């Protein structure tokens, strides 16, 4: 009986506070992140070489990059979209993601300077551009 009481005292004094502290530390570590870059499947703000598709728009709608940079578009919307080069009604044929469902992504490397307009073929009011310097 005495051994049981000693064990319970040790448990109350040391183990419970240490467990609580460990839980709080793990919880805080999960909240401490840099929202300037996509780190977990696209939440937060787009990174420097990303464009998010959300709320039926491209975010950001204008991106300036250097020659040789690869841009990745990530569909975070609940509906399908495309990333199609050109303007609505007149695709240029340079790139076309095809239909991207929620969570899908598409990447393209821009190897030449210029202004590259693109749009969603499903929702032609969604337009944006990449400027390559």
C-alpha cells in the first residue's frame, strides 16, 4: 500500500506536469510557421514561385519572375479549373494544365523573357499573367 501511494505521488508531482508541458510545446510548434511560403500542401500565402487558385481567382494575379523559373499553380478551390496560356477565346498553346481538381497542381518553366497571359478555360473571367525578366 505504501509503495502504491509513493507511486501515485510521483505520478502527480512529475508525470502529469511534464506531460502537460510536452503537449503545449508540441501544440505551439505546430502553430509557429512562416505563412509567406506554402509548407503544408498550400495553406497560407503562395510562395515566390507559386500561384494559388482559390475563390475562382488566381492569387497573385500578376507574378514577376526570372528566366528559367518554374511556377506551380495549386488548385485550392472546391471546383475544377485550368491554367491555359493566352486569353479567353484565343489560347496560345504554350501550356495547358487540363482540368485540375481540388488539391491538384500544375507546373511550367518559363525559359524566355516576356509577358505570359493565362486564364481558366472553364471560367474565362479568371485571368492573370506572368512577367519573365
